[in-house]
């Protein structure tokens, strides 16, 4: 790519964000009731493990995404860890996921002593490919006593964790159908996709359990935070039980009936989150508007702007573009980061990391293609 083209891109982004200074990739916005609720929370003295903001948040969140239950957690990784535990993932089980994801997905699988198995993504969604999933299962697996067994490793494939990359929904209904057929529990990593819908249904609500994150870089934030959603009452009860201390209700005695995780979201973080959730519609509108501007701008260039997939409504959390090859990508990253515009490559494939290099995988053709080309560009809500 010519330098002058890259200079144009930097100018366009700085103009869009109305600055000649550094443009970060993604900044949080606290422009609603954040300070009011935080003050109220501090005045009440209930800043910690119980309080009305946790309850309010859980109710509002469940309503917002259309799930029966929502259980707040201390972060998204904890939400994923417990989600996998809730569908009975155990030591030496296997969990199918995509190689193109944030490390937290694979960390959560590892906390349970299970191993990820990597199946390719689709180019247009950047999320797990139902066709590749089906092919993988038909080639390598069989059902024995209602359990999916990997014939190569002899291990049980207990769960499948697709991820909605940058907020773009993957083909989750097809993935669900395949998982149902193979008796594999579907757990959605919806950490990036609050506000994203597939066929008019909110992402994270297709699986048995779904996990979201409210880390500082996500579409709404509580500093750190997460949530588990489910429609299953028994799972929801157990989620609350083990994300606290697994205490049996009693007026004063301490009796605990299993190992708990203390993954509770403090009330003070929940106060921030209730205020952020009130602003989600505005944030979504701003991001969609930004996506349109980027789309129009890049339509005049050789760079491809990543649009929401068919039959989906994306939250456009992190805007992404595809460069024509790795050299061009590297040049682009070098130039933009040197010239005041923060850009980042998509993640290294999980199977290339030391901890997961021996995990089973299919050819990962699309994941490799995307890994070399995808770059995130500034995506903050514009005030
Ligand atoms: C952010 C994120 C998480 C979890 O995030 P926390 O930082 O633990 O809240 C998990 N998976 C994906 C894909 C993410 O982007």
C-alpha cells in the first residue's frame, strides 16, 4: 500500500474522532448515571458482595438479552469457567472451540483440566464454522452411550464454545443443531457481543449457558465484570451457589456443601454496570454509525471493511478491516501506530501458543487466512 493512502486513513480516522492527537482503539464512556449510582452505593455502605445493584443488574440484563436468568460474576473469564463447570466439563474432557479467539476462552477450558480442540472459522463471521464442525465430528467422532467420543484421543467431547468475534454473530443456530445431534453442550462465549442478534435472537441465549464480559475494553464496562445467562432454573441456582461460597442458607451457621469460587461481582461494580446498561442503545447506535462511515470510506480502497454477517445484527464492538496480505498488514500496523492511530492485529491462533500447540485441530484454513489479514481500528463511541 502506498504511504499516501495510509496517511489518508490516519487523517480520516483522526477527523472522525475529531482530534489530531492519539486515537485509542477503544475507550469506555461514562456519560450517564455512573457517578450518581456509585455515590449512592458508597453512601449505602453496601459496596461489596451483596447489594441492590447486583440484583437490579441481573434482572435488567436478563430482560435485555431475553434469557430467564442472569448471574453476575467478577469477570468474563470467571463466567466462562463456571459456565463450563455447569455443563459438567471435567478433567480430561475435550471442548471444541475456535482457534481465533481471545485467550480467556482457552484459559477457562484449561482451569477445568479439559483440553481445547480447534475447529476452523467462517471467513464472513470470523466465528466457528458449522460446516467445519460437522465435518470434524463426522470424521473423528462417534456417539457411545449418549456421549460424544473422539475416536482419535478416546476422550469425551463434552462441550462446544463458539465465540462471536468482535460482536459479529457466528452461525449459532446451525452450530446448536449439530451440538444437539452429537450430545455436546453448547456454551456461548458472548463476551464481545452484547447487543448483537442472530435471526432476531440475542447472542449468548442459544446455548445451554452463555457468558459475557464487562472488562474495560468491552461495549459496556464495570471496570471488571461478567455475567452468565441461562434459561434453566437448576443451572441458574447452581451458578449463584458456586459463584459465591456454596453456603446453605441459615440465619447464622456457616455450612457449605461444595467448593465455591467467590466469583461474585461487587455491588460497587454493579452500580457502574447498571448505569452503563442504561446507555447501551446509544452506544450501539454510535457504533453502527461509525461502521457506516468506515464502510463508505474503505469502499473506495483495496481494503475490505468487515461488515455484519447475513441474518445478523452486529454490535460493531470492535471495527475490523482485512488487508490484502501479511506484509501489507504489517506495514499498516507499523504506520498507523507510529502516526497516532492505535490499531491491533487479530489474535495469534490459539494452537500456535505454547500451551495449546499439541491440541487436536482441523486444517484451520480460514483462521490462518484471517490471522494474517485482520486488523482492528479505533472503535470508541463518538460523543
Ligand atoms: C473479553 C473476553 C473474555 C473475558 O474477559 P474478562 O477480561 O475476563 O472479563 C472472554 N472471551 C472473549 C472472546 C473476550 O473477548
